[in-house]
């Protein structure tokens, strides 16, 4: 299999951690993708031009990260990182959606700074995205994600979301969410792939 992405993508990090805990990481080759380059084949592999994209042996492409994680779980026999019991399954999927939302809002804030000159920044828009992040982090602080063995999709995504906030926002979240700090430390200790997939820029 081929995983098209960029090193700092938190969504690709989800896939890499999931593959590692499922024992599939050796079956995946990493291949860079440039989403702003019109000539990059990622736009044919995913018409949205988004990463990550997983290309399997017969050429079928899967995107984006929730679908890829579901495919990997299926490939590993099912019920490994996506629980089969309805209550646990939907709790894990909701946790994944919440943390994907943190990432979406965080990336929009990053893009606002990266793509627009300072005089064109829209404070209302930035504050709107920051509010999503704050509410989601507060909900997680009140009820940390737990830690299954192996971790489920919600827990993997939570770790990647917090890791991305460390990378792009200098870990400012850590001041206000001590239970999440402790949870992330426990996740990192239990899941070596978290440290192995960390980037610093």
C-alpha cells in the first residue's frame, strides 16, 4: 500500500499510528504529496486534492482519514480499533469526529496566518475557529478519552489533535487542560508509534 501525504499532516499521523498498532505499518510505503501543486497526482487520486490518500494493491484509493482507518481495521480483521459493540463503536466514532473537528479548526487558523497577509486577517473568523477548539478541549478535559489496548480511533485522533496543537500552537493548550496532559503522556507511553511519528516542523 502507498500512503500519500506530507510529514506534518496530523491526519496522516492518525493513519500511521493506526497502521502501527494494527501491525500493518510494514505494508505501507510513504510517498509525499503536494496539495498546492496542480501537477501532483494526488488530485487524481482524490479529486478534492486532500491528504492523506491510501492507495491499495489493486489501485483503489481511500480517503480521508476516517475511511482509511476503517479500511485498515477491516484489513486487520475488524473490531481492533473500531469497536463492534454499538455503544462503544459510536462513542469512539464521536470522539474521532470531535478531534477531527479540532484539527479542522486548527488548520484553518494556521492557513489564515500562512495564506493571508496580516492586514487581511479576519479576527472574527479566527475567533470562531478558536472557539470550536476551546469547547472541544474543555469537553475532553471533563471526560478524557480513556486508553484501550489497542487504542481506538477516537483515542488515536485525540492524541494526534493534541500533538498538532503542540506543533503549531507551541503547546499553549497544556496550561489549561492538566487531565489531557496526563492522558497524552499515558498514550505516548503506551503507544510507541506516537513518538515515532512526531515531527518538529
